């Protein structure tokens, strides 16, 4: 396969397509938007606790891991303060690297956040600020959320707004500097339907304005005899909308089942649907196990193509990010927790282990490498697919 030479630093940096997305949902791509606000079924202060977590993702040639620490303290039964510190270490030899022939890429992202919560009667107000830093990307966001119980605490209405501002630079290019602004609106209603059944419906809208593409990623232009490369060109605005419905049912025995349906659409032409099922079983006073499955289906963006011909490469917007393509994923997860109780300053402690196994199948993104092009011919490379796992191990104490 003959590919026009691309600066090595640019290609290596292109592998991190999911920068600045919280790790736990990173592998779900656009479905992060579908995981609606964490709505409480009753307005109360968060519990005083401290958490230490280790997370790891391994799949598609990418490994992401690191620790996270969170501490929360309540004051006078009306106020709560929380601080979180989060690290992602990334190493990758993903399909982007294989396509270009570049070497493995590594980087580190550090995130910190501070939250303040105020409780007044049946109202809860939360204000938070988050910053994250990478070698070529700095992000900051402010958020405010409001929750209100009514109808005898049978209903909880929640509303929220976030404002994010990102500064984007480019390795080995001091003259490159771009900005991205995000506004995130959300509203949700949690309703106790019966003593065993709770429903939760949520709507979210995100408005992105600014530099929305990856400054390192490129498209492939099929000339008939070789692939040339050109920089991607994205619109500078994106409006996204998502709605989800979640039902939680407590079974007659010590167990619960939860289901969730999600739908997403945006101004780039992407539409997706997801369905999740979760079963939790209390084995005894100390052990809890959880089993979950998830199916996700997505359509492609209007300006996406695996490879453009010479004429189509001249259109206004072009992109080859596989997360903009048509694809599906399936995941199955298992979790277990063990809890201790105390009669001293520490009320209880819990250790949690969660692992998810995921399969990704791309319908129109091909595995373009020197080997596949030589074997199958230019434009006939096999469709790309991969499997991955995500591991989370965390320890919590309540005080």
C-alpha cells in the first residue's frame, strides 16, 4: 500500500479519538451522551465517603489505565464538599497507527474536580468545576445541577447546565492554537410508580462550537493505484440530542432488575439506539453480584467515508474517524462487591470489582494496512472489528 507520508507526531497523536471523555464510558463512544444525569430518587445529601479506584481498558490496540481518588465531607447536614483526582495513562498501536505505519503512541491525562452541594428542605443544588490537562489539550468546565422532590417525595425533577472551554494545540507546531466551547443542558424526572417500580426519563442537549476535529487525523483518498492522505475537515458546530428511559424493579427476593433504552441524534446525521439490561442479586448481608448486557447500534455521519475518491475529497466536510462510521457493539459485564460494617468512626467499607467484555463490528470502516492492501487489493480491505475489556477495581469507606 502506498500512502503519502504524514509527519510521525501527527499520526501517533491521532489514535486518541476519545480524548477528554471519562474513562468508565469512554469505550461507549457517542453513548456517553445517553448516560443521562445521575438523578436521585429522593433529594438527600450524598453520603460521606472516600473512594480509591484503579481502571484499565484494553482493546483495539489501545491500553488506558490509571488511578482515581475521591473524598467527600458533609457539614451541618446541609452542605457537602467533594474533590476528585483522576489519571489516564494511554499507550496505543491502534488501527490509525497501523494504517499510517507509525510507532506506538503514549500520553497522560490528569483530571481534577471540585464539587459543592447544598441541601434546603426538598431542594438540592450542586455546583462543580473540572479541569484536565494533556500535552496538547487543556479543558475546563463548570456545571450546576438542581433537584427538587414533590408529590410527597414520589417524584424528583432534576435540571442541569454545563459550560466547557477547551484549548487545543498541536505537537511540534507552535503556531497551531484552536478553541472549543461546549454547552450541555439536561432535564430529568424520576417517578416512583409502585413500591417496587421506579421510572426515570431524561433528556440532554449538547451544543459544540469551535474546533471539533482531531488536528492529527487524516482521510484516505483512493487514486485507483494508491492512497493519498489529506487533513480531515469537520463542521465547526454540532448539536446533539439524547433521550433515555430507565425502569428499575425490585423483585420479591433480594434482587433488582433494571432496563434502559436510549436514542441519540445529532446535526452531523448520526443516529443511534441502545438497550441495556442489568440484574443485581444480594447473596447475603455482605455480598452483592451484578450481571449486565448492552447492545448499541449507530449510523454514519453525513460526511464520513472509509476512503474518498478524488472528486468527493473536494467536498466541504470530510472525515474518516471510525467513531463516525456505521457500527454496532455488544458488551456483557459482571460485578461483585463485598461489604464490612463497623461500630467506630468508620461506618462501613466496601470493595468492588467490575469487568466488561465488548465486541465492536464496523459496517463501513475497513482495516487499511500495508498487509491487508497487499493481500486484498486497494479498496477491498476487510471490515474492521475488535474486542476489548474494561476493568474497574475500587475500595470505598463511609465515615
